[in-house]
């Protein structure tokens, strides 16, 4: 690779790294309260319109006890990692066609990262 191309790639990589959004669980908690809490609880065992999201980070999808999940989500074989949560929250219907979740999706990537950080923090509690 020519030195100019290598330098440009290095500078671009450093720029992207320097400007990447550092996920903020406290902001995620606020976003969750505004956009998610009307359907989802973070208290264990408190299912509502949607399942409790207490401790879901790192767990298989459709594994929250006491909630009637869609066949689509049950058969999706998803584990709720940061990447899987980000993709699902961005557009649940596109990620898992047939899911019961009627949410249109969170388009802002920084907001999604914050919500995912918040959900991950609950697994550490």
C-alpha cells in the first residue's frame, strides 16, 4: 500500500474512533423511561404489554418467564448482545418479521447505544 493511502486510512480510523459515541447508561435510562417504559418494566417478573427487560442482556430472546412471546421471536434464536439489541431496537419488525412488538424503531444510533448500555447495566446489578 502506498504511504499516502496508509496515512489516509490511519487518519480516517483515528477520526472515527475519536468521534465514536461513548454509550451512556444514565442517558439510556432517561430514553428508556421516555420511549420504552410504557410497555416494558425493568423489574424482574413485572411483565406488561411487553416483557420485563430485567437482566435480558446476554440472555436468549423470548426467555423472560411469564410472557407470551410471538412464534417469530421464539424461533429467531437471538441472544441479546449489544449488536443484537441495537439491530432489534432500530427496527423490530424488520429484524424479526412477525414479532409482536409494534414499535416503529429508534433511528438514532447514539440513543440506541445509550439504551443498550442501560440494559447491559441492569444485568450487572
